[in-house]
C-alpha cells in the first residue's frame, strides 16, 4: 500500500467502502481507527479554536458531522491547523444548519477575520507620512490601511453575538445577548462590522453608514478626495474626527502620495 | 544560537497555557521547546511572547508537519514559513519526525494533520534522504529527526526504524531525536511489551554520536485489547525513565526534553518532571565517573 492509499483510507467517510478498503489493506482496524479519530479530533479542535463563537453557538463544540464534511470538501493543505478555515463561512452558508440559524455564516466570517488579525503582521502607523496631509492635495493622497483591518457587510447582529460570548465583563455579555435577541426578532438591517487590532487583541465595532462607505473606499485604494466625495452627502461624517479615531484604533498603515 | 554546557541540558515543552509562568518565574530548566507551526503567524501576541522567552531561554524548534518521508514534495510555502521562523528565533536545535504528512486527494494537495508512519525500505530511505538534504539546505541548519509512534505496521518494511534512522543520519549528516516513549508505545503495540529490551535493541543499532536529543513523555494506558495511543497526557512512566537511563549510558549527556501536550498540568509539575530527569542523569553520570575512577585506581595499583 502506498501513502496515497493510506491517506484515502484514513479520510474515507463512506462506511461501506471503508470496510472493504481496510480489509484489502490488511492493516489492523484499531490502528486505522486511531488515525481516523485523531484526524477528526484535531480538525474539531482547530475549528473550535479558530471559530470560538461558532463553537459556543453550536453548544461548545463544532459538530462532528459538520467537521467531517468540511474536512472532505476543504482539506487542510498548509501544514498548520491555524491556517485552515478560510472557506468555513461559505461552507456553513450552504449547510442545512444555516437555514435554521441564518446568522451563523457571518458569525463564522467574523471569527475568521479576528483569528487572522490575531496572528497578523504587527503594524503601526508611520507617523511621518501624516505630513502628506499638509503638503499634498487630497486627490493625490491614498490612505493605506493596516492589514489587520477587515470589513464585513451583514444583516445579522454579529457584533452583539460576538460580545455576548466573548466580552470580558459578564454584565456586558448579558447586555449584548439581549441586544442580539432583539435584533434577531426585528426586520434585518444591512450594516458593516469592522475588525481592527489596536495592539495585540483584535476588536470589533459596528460602523455608521458613512464610516463604512469611507472605509470601503479606502480599502478599494481610492484617493482621499474620491473617498471624501463618496461620503459628502452624509451629515455625520467628519474627516478630522475620523482621523483621530483611526489613529487610536490603529487603522492606518501610512499615507501615500499617488503620483509616487 | 549555540548552547554549551558541561552538565546535561534538560528542557520542557512550552505550550500557550504556560506562557505567563515561563516569563514570570525564575529560570528552572535549561531550554524550552515549542512546536514551530504554533508560531507560523506573521505577528501577534504569541510570536511576541516567543521573542521574550528567547531572551530568557535557549529555544528548540520542534516541527510536526514537515512530513520528511512524504512521497509528495514538501510545499515551499511551508518551508518558507519555517525558514522565516528559524531565522528570527535562531533555535539551538531544530527537529522533525520520520513520518509522512503530505499527499493528494482528487488532485489537490492535502496535509494529513498527523504523523503517519512510513515503510522502511531503501527506496523510502532514498526519498527521505533527498527531502532532508533539501530542507537542511534551505534552512542552513542540521535537522534532528525523531522516531515515531505508529499504530499500523507495513509488511513491506525490511529495515527496522533504528536501522533506517542510523543510515539516514549517516547519509544526510542529520542527527537523531530519540523518543523513548515512542519506542515504548511501539513495543507494547507491536512487540512483546518488554520495553527494556526494545529500548536496548533500538539504541544499540544507533551509532554513539548520532543522537542529539532525547524526548521523554507519558501516555494513557490502553484498555484491554486496544492499542496504546501516544497522547502525551501523563507523567513519564517508570519504563520510560528506565529506558532513559539506558540511553544516557550509551549516548552520554544528550539534551533531554519533557513533552506534555494534552491535559496539561501546572508548570510546577512539568518542572518536577524535568528535575527528575536531571536527577537520573546526574546519578548515571556520577556512577559512571565513580566506576571510571575505580578502574583508574585499579590500573594504577596494578602498575605500582
């Protein structure tokens, strides 16, 4: 038996063909079952670490059948369980479970972005680039965002659900749970949730419509002038205030002159 | 980083739950070992902690995913990450397992997520030599390669694992990481369970200067009729301590690590396991020294 055949035997999730293949291989069924159980346990543990909200929503563990299906469809290929799960949100969206709990795919996407930010490159603002704001015109300036900033468009109260499970203070968790329950019982509203990493711990916040539109423009590498134009019809957007907050939240990597 | 000591170096495996302990408590071991893949992130708190630990302890990087025995090539993305980590941490030891991990499923690259056993033949030896040479060249460092616990046996193998590793070491200038518990697990699962004899047979095949590190671990006892699983979830067993003594007597003062990966105990328990290893090593070497002194005295007496 070659390595491919052994792998196929361990990954086989069809009970009938497994019995036949295992018998043909001549391997001790106890040994093969150890490898099969290890695979499932490792995958389950990895998903529970990377997707802690999903894990808690699904009663402390990611369901074995769900893990098995995900393993089969999107097998790990990086040699690091922590890098496995990029497709989990899309996978859940196509699973029966999302019909019952429509917010799960977006919760999974939030978990994934937080996980990525947690292990993302350590980046802070290049303060010297701020001088561009005084020396160049807005149409010639781009704002390059920190790699650990991610935006999610959603209609589900994912930020509240996240806080309900992970906020360090119990009272805040209870409050977030109440808010999430209320939001799930009213007409869904489109909004944008942002993930950012001020220091080591990623944070989650819900953006106003104007902030969201401005951030999407920056993500698309539009110039500062174009980005400001896009939010000019909002009454509540102030670039000065946004800038102070963006520096506090470590959203910006640097300012860049477009001609350069 | 190179570490030199006249005494034996004793270390422990460092996992996330003990980060605070290792940074806040006085130095109690000679080095710590981490799993390379746990630090494959581009940045973040874990990597920052590892850099702080590095200021206090020599670090050994132990990889678990490289799959040196894979028929499939080890992907470059994996080797690049490992190489980057090695450059930034500058470990004093780098190790991996004599197993396979990479393969394909429906034309797609997959990683097994486990240390899968290999056939021990000249063909598989050639293949592993090729991979070890390549990895050592990319890393610019010598690899230390560990024997593994296996739960299946290949009828096609005509070399023992010890013969395989000895030859691998000779041909690639790599070294051997001798895991006593893995020998014990295989002895219980596939031999007659006479661990002392199994360790003895194994170590006698390995050349004296080929072993660069020893791993010690414990695992949960199997239910009757079941195979033992090397879960690294228990203190080191008496059989493994005995095997450790045998290995020290043959190979000398080899850096030794206590591994514990599941159901992790308090840091103090890990340290006490390390202390026990040190005590055993000192007893073995003091006894050897005493024997040597007595031999020298008797030679002198005869000459006089």
